[in-house]
C-alpha cells in the first residue's frame, strides 16, 4: 500500500505553501511525528513551530509524519517531504498533546518495523523522543517506549539537545542517553534518577510562532495562525494548559504586527492563538491595528470576563456567526470550587454583549462530574442556559444555543490531579438529567464520549504499567482497551475514579 501513501502525500505537498525541503547530505535527519491525521496536525502551531525551528539549524533536516485514522500496521508511515520510511531517520520526535493519541504510537512503530520498547533498541534504530503537554505533566505511561522525554517547551530544550544528538546519533545508545540525561528538561527513562525540571521560554519574542506551512486541507486552512501568548493567570484547577505553560507570557504588539504583516501575504484571516488571548494587556490596540491592516480576525478564546466589546466587534465584523463562551459550571458554589473566577452576572452580561451584536448562535461549554457536584448543580446549568436563551430571544426572533458537555477528567500536573473522575453511571444520570431540563426549542446538548473520557483519565494519571496495555491494543476499540487492561491486571477504578491522598509527581 506504499504507492497509495506516496500518491496521497504528493497530492498534499502540491497544495502546500511554505514546505521546507532540505538536502540530507551531512545533516542529522529528524522525523517530527504528530500521531494523528494530517488535517488535525497541520492546525497544530506547536508542530509548525518545531518544524521551522529545527529546519533553521544548518546541520539538521526535519520532515513531518502523520498517522491517519484509516491507517493500520500494514501501511508504512512515510515522511511528507521525502517519502522516506522512519527507519531512515536518526531521530523520531513525537509530539503528544492528547491522551488518546497514545494509541497511535504503537502502530506507527509496528508498521515501521521498530521494536516497541527502548530496552530492545540499539543505535541501529532511530532514537525516539517524546514531547508535548501530556509528556511534560506525566511521561510515565509512554516512558518505556521512548529513549528520552522533553519536559517543557521545545524552544527551551532543543538548542542544547540538537548538538548532542548530531554528535552522538551513531554512537553507543547507552552513552548517548548518559549525555542526554544531563541536559535541562530531558528525562531519560531508566537513566535519570530524578524528575526533569520543566523548561520554559522567558522571552517569547525571541521565538515567533506562526503558520509555517499553509494548506487548505486542514481544520483551520483559511487562516494564518499567530501565537499571541502562553499560559493563563486564571488558575482553573482542572486546566492542563494553564498549569503546563505557566507563567503567563505575552508577545509584544510590535512582534505580533510583524508576523501579521507577513501572514496577510497568504491569508486575509488571522487566527490569534493562545489559552488567554484576550488577556493581552494591549489586546484592543492590537485588534485595532490589525483591522487597519485589513485583517479579518478569529480568536481562539473569548473570555467571559473581561469580554472586550472592541475585540468582539472585530471578530464579528470578520464574519464570525457563532461565539463560544465557557461558564464550565452552573452554580456559583461549583464555580468557586473549580477556581472559575466569574459569577452569573458576568456570564449574563457577556451573553448580552454577544446577542446585542446580532449573533444568533452561541456555544456554551460546561463540565459535569466536577468534584463535589450534585444534581442541584446540574439543574443550575439548565437554569443558567435558559436565562441565556431568554436574552438572545429579546434581540432576535431566531437564535440557537448549543451546549458542549465534557466530563471532568483529572489531569496530571493540575491542582485537581488527585481528584477522582465521577463514575460512568453518575455521569450518565447527570447528562440525562440535564437533557431532560433543556427541552426548549433552540437549545441543543452535545457531549463528549463518557467512556473515552474515562480512558483519558486512566492515561492521564497512569504510570509505566500502561505501556503494556497500549502495546496490547491491536485495533482501537473500547472492547480491546478493556481486554488489554484486564490482561495487564490493572484497575480502571484506581486510575480513573479513586481520589488519591497524595499527588502525582509533577514534572
């Protein structure tokens, strides 16, 4: 099936702008692997930034690799730029930002003919590196597969790591690992005696992050993406991103305008990215200057408080017809418990601002199964949503509100990591209760899979014993997952649902 893969890769390459093609002569070849589809991976700014950063090094070549949902172990993974197999590379660097992508690591290795476990590989095989927010907070479920793990932000680790890799790629693997374990932010399973200290970039302006390769064949293909900031000061106790990327750091307006000027050569719409974009101290000035440059704006996150009418207006003027807000919980008691520093008045005022702009579709994000939640908290969600719908109905004759409901999943590295996830029966009851309370026309409820959220919880809080489970899932399904868990003698309830007295070791 390789010829089909090559044909699809070439079709995608023909549709790209900004692809980096480098000669391999005398260079360290690195395969940058996003273990999910091309369509999703090419909207990931982290992949774009690492791809550009590594290729800027004169003695290194970096090529992209993706894994499509339809792929199986009889499909040979090939690099985008050269269509070479992974065994041709000296280094394979995986970026993992979502726990369910763990399931794609094993089939990628199997399809490439690479032994799964690091202990079974020597220097004749590529060196395997893992990075990304999931690895930063808890590398253990995947640690047995990898030679080393990057704890923190790539720009803070790679400048010291790449020369070591270049010099030692072909030397004895154990000797190379000894050198890697001495680098800041590098954890080497089986060698490191203590957790690596998370590394982060202090001055973001030194490392501009924006779209490098542009293609329409992706989730955000109509935009040029620009990272505005990292981190978040709001401190929600369930949030992986705000804890993984602290402290909050903002890029200068001058740097952002320079990136935007370049981006407008390729796309009229700019996507401003970050967990707390509208918290930028000069966000209104930035939005105004981007407007003057002729840019259409999309913002990855609109805060309920403060919700800038200027930024909201710019986003709506750019053609947005749906606005998303995240109250997370319906009752003030529960919002206080999770650290969501807003009240009902803040929420309703934000909804009023959105409705007054003529927007007819509103998305609201809530969580169920939060610590100390009761049925009354679920009823509070229904009551709050009904109030939001009433506000919209006062402004236009037709409006629609969509609720996206996600079960609370305890994430390693967060203040709530020791909290247990609510049982599936409790979650099903509360989801049913919420739907029964929201029968009004124009309100719909969508929810993430409760069962797969439980899988996330196990992988988030799990340890190195989970590697054997992942290795035994032959075809991804819940039935295969449960069989592999049982075979490994592990307890889903312990990892997903029990409240732990002690916190996980935060890297």
